[in-house]
């Protein structure tokens, strides 16, 4: 090649070399922490790029794991109130309640005076097999002292729970024994029930309280129904008050027991998830039995799916106060490190077509979580007329009864919160947990005497003769809450109720406790009244709404297809 021809291509070679240099430089800039300012330009890669920049160039050493753990909840909080991040150390605790069992030693306990007190020993569990008893105090764990301020609820559960087959050594102080007792317990599977009570409320009507919707809820329900049917149950009260939800599948299976074949139960729909309908399959065992559903502001998610299906299909009456209003569906997504997220992927709709999700603003969870206080201030707990319903979100049940979306489920029969006897004295002793503390110590000191009474009625007869309210007043005074006789007189019955109820819980368990509280529960009484008067099945209104009508946004409102194919929290923990 001549010199003349060679010089002619020189500019081209130089240009190609420059371009290649730019491309190579850009490539390395993207993969190494060079001049990052110019390459962080993609939304999906921006977070990864930022983390790489921080790790490579930040002035001080950064714990990147901690940084990511703190960032994850903040990111999800910007989406909606129910998309959440669950760290690896909390995942088992979060899921065990819904899975129906966990691995542990098989006790129910409370922490009093910086010490673990055994409230009860689960029948057939590992602790019962080695001889652990209610009233025992756990003071040593694996040869180390386990008392004092370090004994928190979280740490106690984390220490006592553990993989099935592993062992834990406990040093136990028992009131009847002078020396410390030592137990070696092999952890095992401990059942965790989601139905807290199932009994005959009257000679004709049964009562079932469901605390959550877990993996075993449907089986538990079938067992409860079989038990009540054996006692000639003619109608049911399903209590979902305070039930914050759980698995949607559990709610679908449960409500299927009450609906005829072909009835729509619920449907879901999301941006990436096309509409999916759930219908009753006709195998339900209680398709014709009268049913009343109890709800309140604590009833959410799966509870609202169950309630909405019953209400929209006119299958039974809903009694109580307006439910929470959670109409979002979460998908669990696990990470390799054992953590997980619960990401909202769809909305669910009741058979009438309504979404009962209450309004929220992304990233402003506090207003959302404090809605209960807003409801209280507006008087919603005390008067149905205080509840403002959006006529633009009005739908119709199968019979044409009006129902509303956009903020929970309105009951068919409203029962106000009972504030009779509530005084500042009562509020103070309850908020400080004094009734729980007093009743725990009383139970612990009198366990041998109380053991003689094997049912609620006989135990109550004994307790009523012990002057417990006066004993409690003196106890509260010693804890800094001064005696106020006029207020005490006004709250006397409620003080009695709290004291007796907690002792019954300590000695006879949760079902007996619920039975006792239900005797004076106005919502339960109203449900029984409806069953006794034959009003459990809704009736069509005088003027039936048309099946479809145009809403202001142009969408059609539809009906369900008629023939389509208070007191204080009791912190009792399990390990």
C-alpha cells in the first residue's frame, strides 16, 4: 500500500479509535465506581448503583447489610400501608401464627416482675411430658440466669422456641419446692389454634370465635361445627371481632361451608393479575343454617372477605360496628437470606363488586393507622348516623339491599360501643395493666385453692365471696392510683368483670374467659335476639334497586348473582 493511500485512512482510524475508547471507558464506568455521577440514569439500576457508590466511595466504612435492612421498609412504605418487609429473624414468628403450629417447649407465659411466669402448659406438649406446671417461674435457661430487665417478650420467645428436636435446659422456681428444679426439654411441634371458642351459647344456638385465618382454620371450623351439631345446634354466631385476617384461601374455604353452589365468594384483580373469581362449590355443611356474623373496627382483610360474601349474598345478618377496610391482597416473596416481603399485587372485591379498601395516601401511614381515633372522635363507635357513606360507591346485594364500598363493611345491625361505667379511674388502672398484674399475683398465690373449681360457674361463685374489688383497690393504691370512691362505685361492675375474667382465663383457659365475657356482651345478645326471632336471613327492601346502573365514572355497578353458577390487651405469649 502506498504512503498516499495509508495517510488517506488515518483520520478514519483515529475516529474509530476514539469511539472505541469512549465505549470501553463507558463500559468500565458502569461496572466500576469511576465517575458514577453520569451513569446513574436508569430507575431500576439506580438503587444498586447508589449502594455501589456508597460502599466504594463513602468517607467512612458503612455496614451495607444494616443500610439495606433499614431502606427496605422505607421503600415499601411508599407503596401502600400493607406492603411490608419482614427481616429474617422475625419471619418465623410472623408466619407461625398462620401456619397452625410452631416449634417450641409448649407453654403459655407472661413476664411479671422481670421473670417468666408459666400461665399454662399445653396438653401433650414437651413441657407437660417433663413435669413443668402452671405457676412455675423460669429463672435459668441453659445454665445462665434469665431474669431482670433483659427478659423481654421478644427475647423470651426467641430463647424458648427453636428447631424441633433441639434441647433447652430450664431452671425453675416452684412455690411448693425449696430448691430450684431443673428440666431438660426437647422442643417439638406445638399446635396454634385459630378458633378460640366453640360452644353452645343457648340450648339452640352455637357460638364460634375465630381469631385469625390460618392454614388450619377450615379444619378447626369443621371440627367446631361437628361438635355443635352433636348438641343439636340450630343456628350459628361467627365472631370475627378483632380478627385482623390471614390467608385469603382460609376465608374462602370457610365461607364455602355456608353458601350454595355457584354463589360468588370474592374476586381479585390487579395490574399484572387478571380477574380471578372464587365460587362456592356446593359441598358446604351449613348451607341452610341461620348464621350471624359479628364484626368491629378490628375486623380486617380475610374477615371482611368472609363477611362480604355472607352479606352480599344475603346469606346472613352482619351485626356490630364498621370493619377496618382492607381490600388489598399481599403476595409473600422470600429472599435467600431468610427475609421476605409481603407485596400488594391486587385488590379484592366482594360479590356485589365493591372494594372495601379505605382511602390512603402513599407514604403517609400514620394517618391511616390512626383512623380508629378519627372514628372515635367523629362519634362513629356510638352512633350509626355519624358514619358518612359515599353514594358514588353504593352497590346492591342479591336482594337489592344497599351496601357501600370505600371504607370497610357496614353491619346490617349497628350495636354501639358500651361506655356505661367507664370512668377516668377505670381507664387509668386498665391502661397501666394493673388488673392483669393483680389477677396474676392473686392466681399465683391461690392456685391450689382455685384448682378445686373446674368450671366457670363454680369458680365465679367462689370469687364473688373474696372481696376482690376491695383487694384490687388497695393494690392499685400501692401502685400510685389513688382511691376515688365515687368513680369506683360507677365502675364497680366493670372492675369486677375485668378481675373475674382474668382469673378465669388464668385457671380455665381462653374459651371459659370468652364465655364469661359474652354473658354481658351487647353485640352477642343482639345476635341471639335475631336468631330467636327468626330474623337471621335478610329480607329484600320494599323498593329494589335495579341490577345495573351507571356510576358517575362511567363504570357499571353490579349486584351479586342471585342464581349464579375493650378492655386492655392480655399479653400472653407462647413458646
